[in-house]
C-alpha cells in the first residue's frame, strides 16, 4: 500500500433498494442458506442487475475517495451463504438448524458428506471487479471457523474436522482470487468473537490451513455482529490476541460503536490493522474530525504505516445515501490525519 492510512470497506456496501428487499432482510436473521426471495429482480435478469449494482458500489467507493475497492458484495444475500452453499458435501435442499450468534435457531447448511470445492465460486466476481477499477482491490470469503459454526454437522466426527475441509476449500479459492488479480482477500470470521472457546480450540489452526501456500495479501475480519441486529457491545474482544499466531497480514476490528480501548493493538504488533472508525448502529454521519479522532486513538498503539481506516463492519443494513456519506467522511477524516502527520 503506497499511501499512508489507505481507506477501505470491510466488505459489503449498501445494496440498492431496487435490487434487494431490505424490509424482508431486516425482518429475519442473516441468511445462512440460500434466500432467493430477497431479490426483487426476476431470475432471467438477475446477472445483469448484479453487474449494475456492483458497478454502482465500485463507483460510489471511488467517488467517496476510498483507496481499496471491494465489489460491495452486491451479488450476495449474506456474507457467507453464497460460498457456503456452493460446496460439495452440503445438502442445500434439506437444510439443518443451528443457533445464530443471537442464540436463536436459524436454518443453516447441512453437512452430509466430505466438504470440497468443485471449482471457482467467486472468480468471475473477481474478474469483474478487477476490470472495473484501477485502484487496489479486495474481495471477501467466509472463514472456515465461522462456516463450521453456521452448519449442522451430520457427517464429521467434530466441527473441528469440518473446519479443516472448509479451510482447504477456502485455500483453493483464495489462490484463484489472487490469480484473477485481486490484491487483498479477506476471510470473514465474526464467530471467533462470538464463540471464543471453540475458536481457541481449532480456529487458529483452521485459518492457518486456509492460508497454506498463499503468497498474496490476506486479511481477517472479526466483529461483534451487525450493529442493527446485535445491539449490545462488550467492552473488548473475547478473541483477538490469538490472531497474532496466524499467517494473516491484516486484521479488521471495530472500535467506533464499542469505543474500544485501542491498547489491545499492542498485542498485534506484526499485523496491519483495518481500524473500524465508523459507527454503523446509527445513520448519523460522522464528521471528518470525529473520524480523525478515532484514527488517532489507534495511532497511540500502532504505527500509521500499519493502519487502514474502515467502517466497523459491513454496510449491508445501511441506506445507500448514508453509506456513501459515511464513506466520504472516512476518506476526508483519513486525509486530515495524513495532513497532521505531514
């Protein structure tokens, strides 16, 4: 990253209302199985609609001044279900049930055989993103620990065994995404925070398996859950310093809504931190000065060359006009800090 304090999304941008029924989305838990009823566009036009929405997400990020561009996850019903339901060994027609991080039961992929990836899942997404921006690019994949926790296991001796095969599939996908021109591939692992004891048991091993032989830049997102669904925030992370032992290059954390004590960054000295400085629990748009203050809190515990300012989490549940305004505040706030640093 040539620029100091480059700005980035965590992954998702706000999907247009004409594409996705946001009222239906907000009226349920995040889908773990396929949820095609959320799309407003008839199936024969959905690919074109996804392309158009992805272009809108790319252009909004560029206009706002962000440095690292994602596809906005415009083609996804949730961050994880598109990938998780495309794998061999999953019965997509007869889903299982597992507790969501809120503690409520939710339909989930049911594991009925050995998990494997029969071919690329998001490579065409990667090629589309790469062809439509000249900036640094990032694409996200769900993590092996989180996918194991979001499944009903009817095949493996343990979820840890399932996670290692999820990790092997992710490993293949990451290598293909880098080969397609993506600069940063991010693994989404929110359940490491929600289920820290299980994460300590096998989460680090699964992430490291997903990274075996990967030479491109990688990131990992760990969070407290979508702010619009999980309203209460703990004072700190249950699972974070353990990620220093992984081969991940960048770690995405949230500090804005939770007012997190950034001293925790002292325990991740070798990682670049994707620093969450936008509070997504509110549609109130931060001023650039407030964004700058939040960035500077991180700078008290980490070098500026190792910080990427970002939103706390994805913009999945945020209105598009608010998401754009917050992105603009993010870029402007980072510019203020760069100016102060000279």
